């Protein structure tokens, strides 16, 4: 069946879509009440909240789909503040002509990923617009920050080490390959980073800063952190993990994995004397098995300054700047 404007009318077709696709996959005690708004029990203390819109094309790709991507993307942003993700809302924009089989698979995938991440989808909305069968999703998430946890870009300090959870560029290379119809085995890294954050906090690692390495890539994110903290970050290029397949693919197209988008990678910045333990903990998780220490945080060259430098394998040092221009549109 194809989506038609009637599915957005609020009438019988909308009801059908609700019960046959969304209700079937998303059912839980909060959502099933079908009230105008979800009523949630909150605790004292701080919550973390994040919202993101997902417009990736193609909507299904090797290693994931827009449904898995939107849950992981929002959950990861909440995790990066040291919070425990609890609730998600989702808004769907369906274009006329979308195949309901595709929608069903995407919604099933969202539900499965939400279960895995331990979050409940508690509110949602659907609109249908004219178009050519596309699908876009906005997700908003809420998490609770446990007492005493303080993770922020501004918290990293000279002497800290930067650990990346795995190889860079996989999601970007996967989407670009699909778009360019290049056959290869590159799979998106789309995934939820909860196993890593659980491992680090579970063993009492004093994490100063975390960021998921999404659009803009590692180069951009390290610059944002250096700016917030007023530090210099020095990256060891030879330590940055990139798979052979992505190395070959990006080399062919003249892309730099340091600026390529990822959807299941993060950095953790930890005190230098806890870095080896944190690395070992990360490597013990599914999503962090290829983790590596790639950089250290140092004093800025002048007070109030910040910079990111990269040491090349030949011993030269250059500035690692932010990404300029659009790397690849509709990657997430
Ligand atoms: Mg983020």
C-alpha cells in the first residue's frame, strides 16, 4: 500500500495507520493511554533533553535505516551528557507515495532499537505532505542525569587523553556509496553507545567530556571542545582508527575520514592516569572494540587561546581545522 494524503487527514485512514503500524510496534503503558500528552514521572535533579531531525537518503542502508538512526542519534546525544536516556517522542513527515512496507520496517526498527537502548517512545505525530515517497523523522529525547555526574565540553583539562570508540568514516562512506551506486562492503556504524557509557561510569571513570562524532567529523568536534575548554588538543594521526575499506574509498574520492560523519562513534576525554583503564573498558564493549587513544589535551599556546593540531606520521605538525562547507547532504 502507498501513503496518500488521506493518511494525514485525521480520519479513518489515519486511524488505520496508527493501529496497523505505529500502535503495533510502539505499544507501551504510556503511549497506549492515547491521551493528548504523555504523563511522565520525573525525579528531582537535572534532566538532559535533545532533539534532532533525520532526513537521510536512502532511508534504508547497509547497517541500518532512518528508524534505527533516529533512535540512536537522539539517545547518543543524551548519553553524551552522562544522562540515562528514558523517553523519546517522534514526529513523522511522510511524503505521498511512500510504501507502507518501508514505513512498517522503519517503525519496527525504531521500536527494536528503543527497547535495546532502554527508552520508551511516549508521544508521536504523523503528517503527510506532497512529494515523492520520502520519509523524515524528528525525535526528541529526555534522560536523567545521576547525582554527581558532570560531563561537559568545558570540563576537559591539560593532561587529559582523548579516546575514540572505533573506526571513523563508516556511516558517511556507506551513504555516499549507496548514493553513487558504488558496490562495496562498507556498512554504517549506526548504533547506540550505551554499552560504552555504562562501562565507563560503571567502573567509576571520571569522564570529563563526551561527544558522539557525527556530522562534521572528528576535526570539527575536537575544535568545538578545544574552544569550550580553552585548551589545545594534539592528535596523533597514525593512532586514528580507519578501516581498510574506508581508507580505500575515501582515498579514491579525496575525502578525509577526520571530517566524515559517523553514527555510532564517540570520544571520551578522561584524566591521563585513567586513560588506559578507560580504553580497556571501551574495548570490552561491542561498540567500542576498536577504541584507541588518539590525542592529548595540553595548555593553549597563549592564555585564552585554543587550537587543534595533528602530528602526521612523518613527524610534521599541522592545524586541524573545522569542516568548511557541506560534506555530504542528507547523511543523517
Ligand atoms: Mg552529538
